[in-house]
C-alpha cells in the first residue's frame, strides 16, 4: 500500500500558502476528497482550513475518530466563525474555495457563514500543482502501469467464441479487481461518469458518446 510522505505534504501545503499570499487572500478552504488527500494524506468529510502563517485546521463531520490539536468536529459550515474566534483567528476578508467543484449553494453558505468575504477560486491552481508529480508519485504510476501491462497480456485468454462484448467486459473487470484495482475511477467535468470496463464491437462501436471520452457505444439500460 502506498502512503504519502510528510515531506511531500509539507511541500504541497507550502505551495498553497504561497498562493494564498499571492492572491492577497486570508485563507483557503479545501473540501474535495482528491485535494484533501493531496494536502493531508487522508480523506474525511469536512473542510481543511489553510492560512499562510498557521498549521491547517481540520473541521471534521465524519469520521469521529480523527484526533489532534488542529481538529474540530462540526455539523455545518455555519459553525466555522465561532470555532475560528475561539482559536483567536480573525474571520477572512478574502477566501479561496474550490469553486469548480463546490455546488453553488455551498459557496453561498460559506459566504454567509463567514460574513460575506470576497470569494476567489483555487480549483485551477490545485490541478496545476497536482500535475507536477513527485518521485514517489512517478514510482506509483510506473508500478501501476506494469500491473496494467500484465492484465492486458491476459485479456486474449479471457475471450471465448460466442461471447458478447458485455461478457468480455465483465471478465476484464473481474481480472482487474483481482490484480488490485479498487474499482473507483475519477473523472473531472460536469455530468461525467466512468466505470471500469468499456468493450465495444460491431455496430455498437460506431455509436457516438454524449461524454468527452474516446469511446462511445449505445450503453445499457440502467434498470
């Protein structure tokens, strides 16, 4: 199992802190699972509150097992002002949010809860710094690629005459899970979904996709 090194996390946090200063903001709130993991090393339901001059605060909804001096348990974002005040932290006048990922209602709730600060986005910058991989991340990608090669080398042996494309797809997905795939695939984009396998043959392969993917197909009935 791979773990994110504390040195990598410190470097990433420092980049975010410098970006907060460059944007003339007071703080940044991270809530998406991918960015929480990138900056924290684990995922939780809640918010990571980052300022340029202090250790990040974790405002946690779930799970109830996270401990630390920088952890506060909350039910809703409206609790943030009181908890910040208790720690002698001034409310931000300008804040960075993941505006590309948050629902509009969540942005409005943050704005009202924090007494209407100026809102800017950090979404694009987070994608930018994540695109530059550390040595550990590159090693992870290489190891994963080798597993993919091994899986794809076995695909011809999975095929049986008379199989449908869906039946072959299921066999490939089963093999991928046996070789370590967690079965979760992230995509970025509005109304974008993806699953583990996509095998197309015959007329079905000519069907276009409504999504921004190279492969299409008619699809299956969700019921």
